[in-house]
C-alpha cells in the first residue's frame, strides 16, 4: 500500500466531530456558535486530531436542528456570520486542522426557496425539483414507503393536491435527484464551500439521494434477516421502518453516477475529501463497496457496525473482516459514537466496570484499527449518555417514539469545560438548550487537563502514539486466531509490523502468540502495562498489549 501523501491526508486521519449547538456559546442564548468553536480550537488541536467535522450550521428553521436546511450557502444567525465561518477555517488551518462540513442534500427544509416554488404549482420552473406523486384513486398515499421519523413517507400538499416524499420529518421534503437541474444546483453549493477553503464533506444519508422512478412498494423484510438498523437503533423494536426491505426508497443505482459527478468536482481542488454515511441494513457493505471503489467516487464511508451495543472481540473482528472482504479497494472511517447514537461508554459499560478505564480501552482499540477514525465531542472526557427527562426532550425522533426510544438528546448535551462555572462553562444563559448534568461536571476539561491518567490525557497520548507508528496510519491489518474473547491482529508491513492484543474479558487471562510470530520490542501503550514473560502475555481485564515484530 502506498504511503499517505499530502493530497490523501484523509487515509488514516483522525476526525473530531463538533456538534455546534452544544460546543460553546458566546452569545448568551444557550446555544453554541461558531465563535465558540473558534475559542476552543486550542483544545481540539491539543488532542492531536487531523480534522474537524462540523455538524450543520446552515440557515434552518431547526425542526431537526440543522439537518433541515433552508439555505445551503449561508450560516444560520444563531451560529453567527459567514465571516465567522471564514475566520474559523483560516484559524483552523493555521493550527494544522482541516475543516469538514456536513452536507445534507437528500432533502431540504420545506422553508427552502426551492421547495416554496416547487409546491406553488404543477408547472413552475422547479415543479419537478422534489418528489411529487398523485394519490391512489381512493386518496391514499402513492405507495407503502415509510418515514424513519414515523408514519408514511408522504405528506399531502393542498396547493398542488399531490403528495410529496419525505424520508424524515414532513418538513424535510426529499429532493428529486433524477432531475439534472437539481444535481447541478446541489453541486453549486459544494463549489461555494470549496471556494471558501473547506477541506471536505461528510455526506449525510448518502445512499438516500435517489428513489425508484416507478415508486414500487418495498417488500416486507424477511424474518430471517436483520435490517433497518439506522441511527444505531434496532428499528424493528421501536419503528415500523424496520419491517420493510428498503429496495426502492433508497440505494438506487443512479446514485453512483451522481457521486462520480461530485468526485469530479472535488478533484478540481487539491487535497479535498468526502465521508459518506451509509445506512442500508444488511446491504451496507455492498453499498459502501459501490460508492468507494476505484478513485472516481467517495473517498471513504462509514456504516453503523460499531455504533451499536455489541462489544466483543468477535464483533469487531467480524465488522472489519467483512469490510475488507467486500470492499476491495475502498476506505473506511470507523467510529464508536456520534450525534445520533447513545454514547459508547454507556452502551458498553457492565456492572462492576470502571467507566474511565473502559473509555481508555475503547480509544486505544479504535486508534489501532485500519482505516480512518472519527471521535465525537465529549468522548475524550469519557462522558456517559445523559438520561434526559421527557419534559426536556427536543429531538422529534425521541418525542415520536417515547418511551421505548428516548431519542438522540442524551448524546447531544453541552460540552463541560469548567466544573464550577455556570452551566459548566458552556453558556452564561439561565437555561441552555439541553441540560448540563451534574455527573458531567465532574469530568469537565479543567478537571482533566493536567491530571495524569485522565481520560482526556489518555486520548492525547494514544493519538500521539498512533501518529508515531507509520504502520498504524495506512498499513494493512491481518487477524490472528484466538479462542478467547481476545482480539489479536498485526498492523503494518516489513519493519513496521506491530502486534496488537486486546482482552475484552472482565477478568485476567494469558495469551500466547503463534509460533511463527517473532516478538521484538515490547511497546508501551499509554495506560496499559501487561506482563510479557516466557513467550506469553498476561492480560488483565480490558487490557491491551503491543509489540514490534522482528
């Protein structure tokens, strides 16, 4: 494998996701803003990450908190000004940080000018920019497609007297990518941000762009398969969306051609990248393979494989092995948490566990994987999920499916900067947009920053270790057999080959390397010191070992 160059910096990079509403408020309205991110750039840089992924900050009525865009080429006033964004890009670049922004283009807000014109009549210039369909003769919806946020994927419009499609909220109508004019307009919005210096795009629901032209019904999902796992939620348990095999409402073959158009645009700018979010159930890996193969589509994708409750050596080996076997020449970005799922410390914690130790184990594990990795704000502090009371919920998904599913607010609460400050230093407002829990205060940045062994400093040390070992950046990964709940693998090539061993058991065990592996120098992984004697590794509970191979 060729070594990473400046133009393909994204191979093996570490991305830090910022959810702007919850990072730092400077205006006093209880909502984070761009100037707040600027003020915290030193914290992000101190982690040793390569890039910042910004969740949406565009103009929006905020029905889905920015994932309903009403203007793709401007900053929402609650987040600041376009000049603030330009300053953020400039200052981030000075600190060696790339800027990746979220592009939510499968749908817009119903307040976008495009949709307002489209719904005004059946014969206006943008009449075909969204997905409109006549009702069935009995007035019911055109087909059986469902919205992820509940109910049919169709909403009646009284002006056009037609239904329009929405995969999410009714206020998030889906754009019609079968229309070349829509594609051109969307590509123009990418060009707008590329010209402002952004380094890449995270593509929300990247396999949702196209729908079946014939609006065919989705078949029911076979009981022998598992599907519908979107946003880290086992949809069959809480949401009828998981009852369907989504053959026709997403992941259409035309999507590949559009991604080629997008890549051709990005290739006009040096060193840009794309990260696609693929939620496609059991077909996710095949979709990723189609979207990342060759060098003419997406640079990398991520799925939801590691965003669930499964925490075992077998699961992680299976997830990575499946990717390597199906996605021949594509690239992946692994993550354990993001703005849509329960924080991983809470998902994986068992009775008797030390939560901070689990957090240290998890980042050591993630940093050792082949591929790029993404961190979510607050995980560097070991923050657990917040149990938000129903009265404080704002997430429409959680409100719709309460109490079986409590939504995404619990992972979106504000960052905690100073333990004793008002709202832990996030805002001076009387009430932030989501509550700051007391147990998060104990993990504030000012409590961990200079504390040896803290989760925060463990993140810094682990990412520095990753950068110090060339084989960990873009070197290959091959697994070793083990009968225990142990994940063992080799990273890198030639003199850069490293052996990693992770014990997922909550008890100590011994692990013996295969006879054909020659252990050279034993390397000290930050925070871990298993004993290696007489050719055997003594691993404690949730322990990790690393050695250079001879």
